[in-house]
C-alpha cells in the first residue's frame, strides 16, 4: 500500500516540475544601452561610454563589465576588447555592481569622422542616473540635431525610445 502512494507522490512532484512555469525576473544589475540604426554617416560615429559614481570617480571599467551585439545579428554576443563604445545598430549589455551611477556618452572632437565639426568640441550627452535598486531594463542613445534636422554634435540618453522614420529621428536641440 505504501509503495503505490510513494510512486504517485513522486509522479505528482515530477509532473509539477515539468509543467511549472519558470519565473523570469530582470537582473537589476544588468542594463542594455541601445543605439538605433541611423543614417550611414551617423552610424559610423562612435559614442564612448562613461560611468561615474556619486563621488565623481570614473568607474566605467571597475564597476561595469560589458558585451555587445549587433541588431541584425541578435544571437551573437561579443566581448569588448578595450573601450566601451556604441555605433549605430549596436546594443551594449552592461553588468553593473550594485549602486547608483551617472551614465553619459561622448565623442571626442578627433573621433567625429566622417563629420567635420569646425567647432572642435566633444559631443556629449545628458547625464542619465541609474540605480540598481530602481533599475531600468533598456535605455536609448541617439544624436541631437538643430531645428532644420541637421546633426549638431550631441547625444541624448533616454529611457524612452526615439521616434523612428526611415532612420532614427534625432532630438532637436537649439544651438547656443
């Protein structure tokens, strides 16, 4: 009598394991930074990642490990060899140590090829605050433009996806 009861209990437990839905939870220390595909020229301009703690220390390589993937080839994750950067059509996957951080991207004046910005200034983004206690899953990086739609040297980091047309619509920003 005991034997059939034990077999039934084992069968019931086995079936519950098979049909149980795994719970999928977001890892709060993982963030994806996505730079949508843009115009061919703009896609070629790298924007470099900078992460600071709230004491002002650059922790880009000490508090973060990063990999990337191309949007067209989503199943292949690649490690970065040196610097963390994004080109148009890339998604950066960050594993971040617990804490609060200021995230920015920038493009130095000497790395703005194929654009020739006579002002010779570094293109910088706004500051995005990331907190592993209240995490975002994905943030977006895209270029800024003037009222006429011409790129004017800057980046936007946002938790909201940009508008899309044939390419990413840049964020309009008045020039000073």
